[in-house]
C-alpha cells in the first residue's frame, strides 16, 4: 500500500518547470518522435490482429482465447516495416504505445496509429501527462485515431508545431510497404515465424489456456 504522504517526483518536476520549460520538453519530444506515413495507415491499420501484450503470469507465445501473447516484438516489427525499415536498421529506439493500456487489446496492440518511436533517452517521457496528451492529440490529428474508447481528443494547451520525423515514402515504396504489411496481416496474424505460418513445422500451436490477467 502506498504512503499517502509519499513524495511525487513527477509533481515536483512539473511544479519546478516553468511554462517555457514544459514547452521546450514537449518540443524535444515532438521533434524526436517518429511516425508512420498516413498513406500506409490508410491501407493497413492493424498489422498483427492475432497478438497482444502478455500479462506477467502468461508465457510468451502461448495462445490465450485464440490470441498469441508477446512482449513488444510484433509492435516493433510492425512499426519499422510501416516506415520502410527493419528493426535491425535502427538503434537506441523504443516503440511506445500512445494509449498505454491498449497493449492488451489485439485491435490496438499493433495498430500503427497507436505507435511512435522515441530515442531511449526520451522514452519514459511518453508517459508524462503533458507529453501523453500531446502524443494522443497528434495521433488523432494525423490518423483520426482516438484509442480503444474512440473518444474525440481535444487539443492540449500547447501543441508543438515541428514534427521532424513523419516518415515520407515514394509511391513505389508506399506500394511495396503496404503490400508487405498486408501479407504479414494475412499470413502471420499471430506473428508466428514464417515457417510455422506455412506449416513447415506442422503448424503446431502452443497450448491454448485461459489466464487471469494480473
């Protein structure tokens, strides 16, 4: 049980920051966050609809009620593929979910509008309330995405004007990326290895079991 008199370091930081300081931090996050091309999202929204984040008492890659559970691998692969890259081509980056609780929902775990990439040094700030509001609004403005609840997102008091890494693909790249994502969605909905999806390993599923979320 938490001490009701415990010191809240986030509150202390917010109190210490001036309005100018908060804006500078939000500008830093906006200028260093990466976003999937809108045209890609229009073609493929959810890349691995048979996956979600695993709870602490679940085993990785087990199947629960028809959904295979993972750490963040499917979201990482989906995001960088949608940007025309492989995860191996990027270092010191973390894929963050805009709506944190959505990771347990297969319709939102690999929803490309629910993902952004941040440098590891800034990743924890994605959960800071002022930054979270800005990221949610940017996702809504860019993709018309409003998270699992579908509630319209209102513009925060301060919204950065510069977003330097909104990935742009040529028409040829766009067609190739969208085709690859659609292939992943169709053949690897549970993010199984390609040889498993093709039946080379007998298409054996991990045992299905119901696990009470922690």
